[in-house]
C-alpha cells in the first residue's frame, strides 16, 4: 500500500497481490486463479446484518455507528488494550432506560469513539480485522490514508461526507458490493415485517431471513418463560406444553419458509443431538416450566430439541446450520453493563463424532435434509468433521468461522479437510458478519486465500490450472448457492 507516513496523503492504495503467496512460482498462478473469481457476485448466506437497515434504506448516521460499534472484532481488540467497552460502544446501541439505570459510562459522542479507534489502530497489525478495515476504508470509502491519531478527524469527516451521498445508502451499497443474495439472522418470534417490506419493494429474493430459535431451545435461560409467551402470542398456539411448543415452532418455520428463508441457525454450547423419548421430553418441559430443571436436564432437553430441529428440517427442507462450542458472555458483569456481542464469547473444546451420531444416523442420508456444521475448535477438522462430511451426503463443512476466518486459519482449514472431505463437501465461503461494509472485504480475502491454496496444488502438479480455476469458482459462488437450496424449490 502507499500513503504518507503521517498526516493525510493524496491517496491510499492497497497492494493488488495482498494475501497471495509470496512464493514466486505460486504467486502468478494465484493471480490467474483469483482473476476467475474477483468479479463474481457475492452469495452471503450466513450473517447478522440488521434487516431494518435495508428495509428502511435511511442514510447511516455516522462512521462510528456503521463501522465500529456493531463489530465485535473491533470492540474486543480495543477493550484488550485497556479500553472500557463503554468507550467504544455508543449510546445508540443502548436504550434510554439502560442509560438512565446507572449505565452512563457508555460513550455518546461518535467522534470520540472514532478517535479511540484510530489511536488503537496499531493493535490490529497482523489481524484479519486490519485487512477488512483497510479494504472498507480504502476501497469502499476511498479514504485518503490509514487511521492514526493524527488523521482521525480528517478520516471521520471524509467518511461522514460520503455517508451523506445517495450512493452510500444501504441499498445502493448492497448493489455496489455485488451482493446477489444475503441472509439475515432473525429471532424465531420475529414478525418478519422488515422482510415483508423488502419483498413488497421487490427485494424478497435478495434479502432473506434465517430462523434462529436458540432462546426457545434452552430452558435453563432466565428469559425462557418470556420466550414461550412470545412464541404463543406470535403463533396463536399455546406453547406452554411440549406438544403445543413443537406445533408453534413448526408454525414459525412455515412462516419463515414463506418469507424466503433457506436455513435455520443454532449456536449452543454443545453439538449433542441425543433425542428423548416424547414422554421424557414432556416431563422435562413441565419441570422447566415449574423452575425445577437442573443444568444436566436442561442440556438433555436442548440436545433433544436439536434432534427435533433436524427432524423438522428433513420435513420442511430448511438447511440446518450448527455452530457449537462457544461460551457466551464470558464476563457476565460486562454483559450486564454493556450488552452482548462485545467479543466476550470464548471458544471451548467441541466434540462432534458422538454428538452428531443420533442426528446423522436418522437423517444423514435423507434426500431433503441438509446440515452445515461450523466450529471454532479447529482440532476437530481432520479428526472428526472431515471424515463425517466425507461419508454422509447430508453434511457439509461450514467455512472457517469467527476466530478462524483469518488468512492462516483458512489455509489450515483447506489443508486439514480437503484430503478427506474434498472441496465439494464444504459450504463455500460464508461471512458471518454484523459489519455490513466488511462483507465484500471478507469475501475478497477468502477468494485470495483459496487462490493461493489452489495455486500450490497446481504448482505441485496435483491439479491442472483449469481445474483450479473451476474449483475457485465453486468455492466462491457455486457451493454457497448449492449448500443452501430453497425449500420452496425456487432458484
């Protein structure tokens, strides 16, 4: 990249070979492979972008609210450098009631948040976050220079001015990014009104919902009773007994399918899918309603419900996404003061071979069942997940996710799984982002890493160049589309 050492320069450009192999034999091959994918549309089938943003299509309020506060990668790194979460978490993400209840340490000035981010820019050296942010700032916003304490205000003003332009509104950026389809993640009780608005505007096949029922499947949560009440109200079905609960979930899934959904999403601590006898499930449900359920029983009920979700997916065709193995809100005090999604969700060891056996024995060869598994425990790639995906037709491996969507971790993923599962038993790249403007940056990085991996196979005479280019297109575009077929049978 080129830029002035300090202050604001006249231009900032990113190196065209960034993240490609340094080896002089492989780099030209990687360039040719990357060229086959760089102009492909983006298929973003797993993410957490706020659907209201696209439905309303109102201008973004300020650079911090767009680029910093919703991005837990950014927030967690700045917090690790002795910054309070409140210093980079603006008042816009907290309710007025929260701010009036002793949480006044939340920063309310977006320019101050931006300055703190720019002062912390050196902390991101070597991280994928820096790569994404450089792409966003230099390519999307045409920023004149990288962040620094000296350039903070000028950069803020530059980005803020861009956000006043019509071509920087959400839908215009969606088009500019080359997004063909984007899936949001929506609570099981969501009225899906924003998706209905998008459908009325002709965007119904481009922005689609994803069914996320986690709070309903975990009876140990303190808000579980409220979740049941909300499910009952949304569906008109009394969900306060086990059979009504299952019926209400089926009804919600039907509503999501009608709204264009292609998948469900499940993020529990364990991947256990052991089913319960219906009589035992009813008993545990009733104990949970009475507040008498212990932690082991709650975990058994959640495992049963994951099996039931698979059973329902085999029936209605929604792809089942599973990403276990993360302990949420590691610092419970921070969560109480500042909210969720701050980066305090920490990986734990995961187990899949025994955990998924009940589900795969029942539905692993079912023609209508599709399961995509993600993990942040990469020790399971070659030992468990690749062998499972290499034999069960229903299972595909999700892309490296969360802490693993970095250049080196993505390379390790390919090296660990392709020998056993091949390329076609993976989902292709999905970005799992809350930061809307980082979507093209994440896909660009994944395409570059795959180009480098495939270039090595060509250089070692394990693939022909035309095969490598076709495989790169598969990973970037075809496989994400194939991995998430529409339950309604449309394209």
